[in-house]
C-alpha cells in the first residue's frame, strides 16, 4: 500500500506519542497534523468518520472539561451538531486518527495503526 499516511494528533497526547513511535519503527512515511493548529473542518471530519465506519458520537471525548462546560451529556444532539461542535472545539475529538487512502482508524490503542500498515 503506497497511499500517504496522515496522522491527526495532539503532540502532548501519550497515545499520539506511542503511535509516532510505532510508525517510526515501521519505517512508514507519514505526515503529522496538529489539529489544534490546523483544525479539522466539518467536511473532513465527515469523511474521516465515514472511512472509520464510526458515528460522530463514537468520536466524542466525553471526559473533557469542554464537554461538561457545554452540558453535552444533557443534550440530544444530531450527528451534524456533534460534528459542528468537534470542528469548533478540537478537545472534543478522540485522537489520534490515522488516515491512509480509503481507510482510517482511531488509533486507540496505538497498535491499531498496524492494520493500515499492511
């Protein structure tokens, strides 16, 4: 597989650092995107969710302070509303997300990325 590998991450995240180590050791070439500096737009979030076969709620970080501050647990949000919130508040996005061609994975745990390396 020669498709470009893109990692959407937060550099201070332990799982993201573990993933980085796995990718370096595998010899794979990849691009890292700090989605706090380069936000993931709504359309890209939709595309990544589709590639991962996930619903927006599955990608939502529910233990983040912003989740509680916005009272999201008490709201019945549509998929579009969740995507809008994740685009506006990157802390709400589970990480790291690894994309390669037509596939993507939420690399939690980081070892899941190996499914994209073969």
